[in-house]
C-alpha cells in the first residue's frame, strides 16, 4: 500500500493571513488524501526573535504610514540585504531538521520564506518548492528563481514575476486560498434572524482587524449608529481591548463581536463592508461579492492590494 503523500506548509504568525491560508490549504490537501503538516518556521527557530519581529512589524505598521512606507519600499530595493540573509541563515538548521523529520513530497510557502528555495539545490533537489502569494501584489522578498511554482492572485503579480525573470509556465493565477465555507450558499433571512438583524435595514460589516488597525473606529461606529436606516456589525477579531472598549458604548443599531469562527455568515448578512485591504479579506469579499469600503490603506502591500 502506497503511503500518503506529505506536504510541508510553512507559515508565520506575522499577521493572521498567512495562518488562514495555511489552514485552508491543509484542509484542501487532507480532503484529497494527503498528509499536510503546518509549521511556523520563525517561531520554531527562535520564539524570542519571532516575537521581536512580529512586534516590530506591528509597531512600524501603527506608528505612521510614512514610516511603514519607507520600511516597506527600502526592503523592496534590497530584499536580499545582509539583514535578510542573516535571518535566513538563522532558520536554515530548523528548516533542514523539519525536512529530515517530515520527509515531505513538497514544500509550500505561505510566507516569503525564500530560504526554502535557497537551500533546495544543495539539500533537497528532488523536493519541489511552491509559493502561495497571499497578497494582490508580490513584494520582492517572495521572489526566488529556484521556486518551482508560484500561485498568485492576479495578472499584476504574474507580470511582476515575469519581469523578475520567472518563466510564465511556472506561474499559476489561482487566486488566494480561502476557506471552503465562503463558496457556500446560505439562507440570508435565517442568518438575519440568528444575528438579530432587521431585514428592512442595510447592514454594514466592519472588520476592525485583529490588531485594531482601523483607526478612529469608535467615532466611525458612533456616526454609523446614528443613521436610522443602517445597522452595523463590528468584528474585533482577537483584539480583546478593542472589543471591551466598544462593548462599553451604548449603541442602538450596532453589534460588537470578538472572534467569529463562522464569519462567512456575516458576509452573507452584510450589504457592504469597511475594512483594511488585506489579501485574505479582499479574497473573501470578492468570492462573496461583498461591496467594499477600503479604509485608509497603509502604503505598501495594503496600498497595492487596494489598487
């Protein structure tokens, strides 16, 4: 009896999108009979370094768009800088140990772990390395000529890869993987009853982001709450402080949620959504045909996603 093929999916905790894509891929592989293993390379290499990188990312993201823009585009100019090289050197042993432990038939990146392509020729030339790009753009850090296949969201990403020197036959425009639930058909009226929504009012869904990156959210909610023909659902994700702050306000036409596992149901109830333009949220909205208000995109991948 042949063994089940094994897939090593590499993810990262820097932003929730990479983990969501990894989970969607894992489910899809397992439905086809594969064994899929999801591992966080940075975290397994060094938890302290991983935490520092994640906090630095969030800090730069929140202290001002001009700072984040400079950091992002400086990285674009030198994606293979000494700093990045040292990071990859730090992760080499961890990745090789993973490969020895799991013996994967392929490696799938949902984060720009180009180290998996850098090590390929010398250490596992027969294991294909695939990269699933989780935005509607492709920062330079994702690009490496020894990646066997790129799975991308749109023509814009393919054009950038071709300009970089990747042959077009190694690029597939598949869209960004999202959970199967977003492809389902649901009874809108039943869901409106479940979430205590008035079917005669328009419903605005606000995805605040796990890290609360929609600014001035309380003010926005207060203004939306004052409109007689509108009801609002705010999803705070795992941001407990934001959930606590908004829950303390006496809204009349606004419901506050924390993490919602069945968030596809809220997409079904909503008439339009306000959000930051992350790759996963945009993919979910496109799939469910949800009209979007893209709120104050930060220059960098958010700005390029919005375009």
